[in-house]
C-alpha cells in the first residue's frame, strides 16, 4: 500500500512511513508533532488496542484531534459462520482446523468507547455506531475473503481458486440478495470516533 501511495500520490511535502500503531508514540521525532491523526480499520488487527490509542495520542500536540474508524462488530459471516463452515468442511477443514483468528473486533458500546478513550488519556471522544451493508458481486466477495480472511493463508496456492469458489457458493446460498441475483449482502458495524487530546 505504501508503494502504491508513493507512486500515485507523491508530493514534496508528503512523506510515507510504516510504523506499528502500538509503538508510534515512542518515536521521539513524532511525539507531540502532529495536529491531526487518522486511523481507519487498523485497530482490529491486534489485541493491544488501548496501547495503540495511547501511542497515537502521544503523537498529537495538545488539543490535537484524531478520527478513528474501528471495526465494531462483524455479524454476518466473516468471523463466526465462515470459520465454522471451513472447520467442518471435508476438504478445507484439514487446513484450518487449528486456526485462531487474528482479528480483535472492538465490540464496545458508545459509552464504553468513551470510557476507554478517557482511560487512554484523551480529553474527549465523540462516538457513533455506523451500520453498513454492502452488496458484493462474486469477484468483490472473493477479493474480500482472499485479503481479509486469515484462514486463506493456510490454503495451498494450487487450491486457492477452488477454496474461494466454495466460499462464494456457501455465501451465496446463505446471504444471497433476492433483489440482486448473484450478489451477497454483507453487513458490518463500525465505531466512528472523533477524539481530542
């Protein structure tokens, strides 16, 4: 993603860096160096979410602001049903049987989120839950599962297309949208947070 950004969005006043959100505040050059920060769909990738919130805050100047979008719930199939389907599948079960998800959804209410932000040193956090529904075609769903579903990494490359096709058919049977043939309705929830240091 950084390589694409450098290639397509370069400017003399733009620098791209890759850093662990949990430790970004340890960078002395960045500590209290920014007016604003954004963190979109990142926190669900590690369990130390409060550590990341403290670290991001450390990079902001006093009064600095951050906008965060955090995956709050994933209540259709990515986490629960697809994992169960794969583990019980006669062909794919052998590959994913011992898999433990590397996703850590937020799963907090607005009030709980505000409390966590206060405990992490933020002065204020305005939060709202947003519900999203996406209508996905076959190629869109396969790309989503290929890039976001941890189990996919365990499937041999030679079997990847069969695996994705089985997942597509399963999702279509369970979540196919009657008004749009050959499309799946994918719903998820996110917490949107505008926070001040």
